[in-house]
C-alpha cells in the first residue's frame, strides 16, 4: 500500500513539475534569444513588422525557466494592448514573439533580459537583468498598407 501511495505521489509531483517548467523542446528561437511555442494556432494572415497587433497577455518573471511572480495581466484590466510590430515602443521580445502569429492564436514566449528591459528593469516591477515569460493572445491584426 505504501509503495503504491509513494508511486502515486511521484507521478503527481512529476506532472506538477512538467506543468510549471518551461521546457526548451518544441520552441522556435528568434533573434536576441527570444523563443516561442504556439499553444493555439490562429487563422488568417501572419503578423509582420509594420502591422498593428492587438493582444492580451500575462507576464511573469522568469525564475530559472519557470513562471515566477506574475507582473501583469491585461485580461484582469479588461484592456488589451495595441502596438506596431517592429517599433521601439515595446520590448524587442514582443516584436519577435508576435511576428508570425495569426489572429486567435496563443503563444508562450520566453524573453531574455536583453530583449526585455535589460539592465534598467521596469518601474520596480521588473528587476534589472530579468528574463520574462509571456502568454500572448493575438486578438486582432491590422495589416500595413501594401
């Protein structure tokens, strides 16, 4: 009985660890070390530099490859964010992480410190030299004029 209970506990622990750890497998690496994995594939045209992306996101501090403290979630504020992809109005990690997404898609994006806020951090929310983890949902995409 104890052996079965111990085995069950190990299986539960392994399942919990696999959910909280962000494994490197199945990730695509973009420039500056940003990596991403699609959780839900969207439809329609793919996001490209110059397009306006409207997203919901949840962001966490990267705690050695695991989701650390949550830093912000737009759904809780009921206020999605819009930005022009490829500009310096947002962190480089978002530009690279959103490129190629399709409306309705959800993507897990790992952003190293150099593609996030670097050595300056952000307003006592993100410490200097911190990597970030995001789940980004592309709500809408406005294509740039051809």
